[in-house]
């Protein structure tokens, strides 16, 4: 496995591979890591979705440090 790096816009969920890497378009498999400049704007909807999956827990038992170490 080897790595390449390029910048590309994301449009409708699609990243277009630059022409200078045209040989990659026929590759069988690739591992993709996406780094976004505007992380705050990108992750807000994902965080909101995560919060929507939480449930209220009515019977939460609190304990202090000593009680934790007794277990």
C-alpha cells in the first residue's frame, strides 16, 4: 500500500480524483481518509444525529471515588 495526497472539492458526496492520478480510477480497492478544513460546520449535523440516538436513563446511581474503588 502506498499513499498519495491531493485536494479536491466534495460535490454531492463525490470526490473527483485529479487527472494526474487517472491510473487510480481502475484500481480495485483504496483506503480513503478525508480531512476537512471546516470541521465545525461538517461535524455539527453528525453530532446532532448522535444526540438524537441517546435515551434518558432514570435510574442512574451516583457514587464517589472511594465507592468506585471498592468494586
